C-alpha cells in the first residue's frame, strides 16, 4: 500500500509549509510518497497549490520521480512534463476519477475503488479505508499509517 503525503503534509494541513521543497523532502525522508502541485510558467517550474510559490528545477522532480505524484496545475505543466517518461503526472479538478501517466486512478473520496486506485483525501468523507486500493493520499498520512499498523 502506497502512503502518499498530500503536499507533504503528515499530520494535517499546514498551508504555510505545504508544497515547499524542504517540507516535501521531510515527508520523503520518513518513507512516504508525496503528491505535489506543479506549475510551468515562463519556462520555469514552481511548486504551490494556488500560486507558484517555490521555484524548482526539473532535477528536483527527476531525482524523486519514484516517490512523486505530480498534480499539474496548468496546461503548460502537463505539456512540459509529459516529455519526462519517468514522472508520474496527472491533472484533475473535482473529477471522480483521474488517470495518472503511470496508469493509476486518483479516486475522489467515497467512489468505487480497485487495486489501481489511489484513495484521495479519505478524511473528507470519513469512510473506512480499504486495503484493496493501491494507495492513499491524505493530509493525515501518519494517522493512516498508524491505523493500518494497529489492525
């Protein structure tokens, strides 16, 4: 089961730190994958949910490609990053299902899942988590990890 820290969050939302490179690397160092928000503007890459807050270079993404779930936040990011086959990218807004470039299904909370599904933000609907999903993406990934250990 992949445990994915949404924007690097481990114990709840932290709007001041989420999507910052240091925050993301902290989550990776704790053995989590990370969902990150990426924009491509004027031939530069940026991290940030609502705005381009942290400039990064392509090496940041490539060096961590096995652990990143890259949410492209603008069309230019999709277009640019599609050339990098090692990256796992996707685009969505409020779609029930979104296919990633690596063939996984980002699944909106409460929707039907299978062994390719990533349950996104299960805390939004308080549903019981299913181990038959491929992974879970949450702001509370430490709590989820602990709940699986306690079963």
